[in-house]
C-alpha cells in the first residue's frame, strides 16, 4: 500500500526479499527512490528493515545486518543513486537516545520519520488505561463528554477529506506548521481502500451543536494503532475535543484487537524551550511509555556528492525549523 501511495507523488517503489537463512524466515523490504536535488538520487527504506522474529537482540548484530543489506542493495538500485537512507524501526529502549551506527553509516542531517514517540498500552481494562493518564487528561476527557462533544467515525473518509483538510489548514496557520494538499490525504484513503483490509485507516471527527471542532486520522494495523494526523478548529477550544478524539480512537483500537496505541512523534525530551513543547506535553499526558528509535541513518554510495548534499540538507533544516517552529513530517 505505502509503495503505491508514494508512487503517486514522485517516488519509484521497489520491493525486495531479505533472506535471513538458514534459520530465520525471509522478510520483505520496501525501497523508495527519487531525485532529491540536481544530480542527487536518494534510496529510502521507510521503517526498515523489519527484523524477523528470533533475530538477536544485539546492537552489533543489527548494525551488521543493516550494513549487509545496504551493500546488497547498492548494485541493484537505479544508476546514480547517491545514498541509501534507513529509518530502522527498532526501539533503543525507554529513556535512551538513539545509539550510533558504525561507519560507513552517517547520521542523516534531517529525520524523515520522527524518532521519538509515546506508546500507550491497551491490554488492561478501560479504567486502568484512564488511571495511567495524568489527572488533567482524565478530567479533560470526561469534560468533553459531559459538555456534549460527539465523536463520529467517517463511513466514507475519502469523501470527507475536504472537511478534514480545511481543519488541517486552520491548524497549520495557527501553529506555523506545513501540511500537504488535500489530494495527498485523499490518495492515502484511496490506497487504503484498494489494499483490501490489510490495514484500517480511520477518520474521526469531533462535533458540538453542529460545529466541527477537531479530527484525527488513525491507522489500525495488526496489534498496533498509530495516530497519524490531527487537526483542530479555533472555536470552542474550551470543550477539549482533541482529548475525546484520542480516547475514542484508543477504545476502538482496543476493541479491534490492538494492544498498543502509538501517538507518533514528540520532541526528544521535555524541553520547555523546544518549539513543539506543547506537543510533548499533550501526548505524554495520556500515559504510556516514551520510546526512542535510532532516527534516520545514511549509507553513502557516492561520497563526494553525498557530503555536499548533507551539508545543504542540514542548512535547509535549520532554516525551516526557524521559520515554522519545528514539526514532524511523514
């Protein structure tokens, strides 16, 4: 699904099989490629490679596996590929920063996916999940319900994307963040429908007396639900609609068999000076564990071109962060 979706927006999707023989089962590997600057082509492995069940829980073994995969990809990628960027999905543990990979890997100048997140466990009863929240979060969740905020699940999310995007644009203007055009989100729901039940992408909307207050997009897949996108109106913010949305999504995820709810993307720590400090406070207030992924790592293929691109990418990121106050992208 993700490969087809990204192919609509300038990426070329390639699929490979990773053979972990003789003992471990093979896994699939999605590689996206595109030109990212004049004379620079990137190959990108989103949330990969996925390690097979039974792979050693050892940092050196994982680094060696990543190096072997990168070396095997090098001769089969499109010509003039400058570097391969990986977003390894492995958690480094609670409260730890991303550990370094050995040369020839280089820490990317900019992360594509947010490496830090909050994951709420859903295996316990509802009251236990509520009890793990901070007191104000429990209060706000109940307040939204008492004041009549209604949360509905869209029956035709592709048709309702326009309304969601209007909210998203309002949020972007208020918070100084960048968002995609409406067609991007519509294509995402279209591809989810084509996937035929492999995953379940949902659009929830919170309303009060006819006013649309907020909306979220959440992906249910296997045992994990992931909060992907959220937007809120400038009206009736005292009704705490975003809290009601998250709680409804968690309950539905639990009912669907998910054991965890990933709030997907926070600053690396509780720094009040961080431009996204409010996001950190909001998401961590729901309880759960703060987890840190390694972030984006590059495997240079053409060192000279890569070095120049990396410097330019770092400068662009710093300028972008100053202009819009940080943020995360997907």
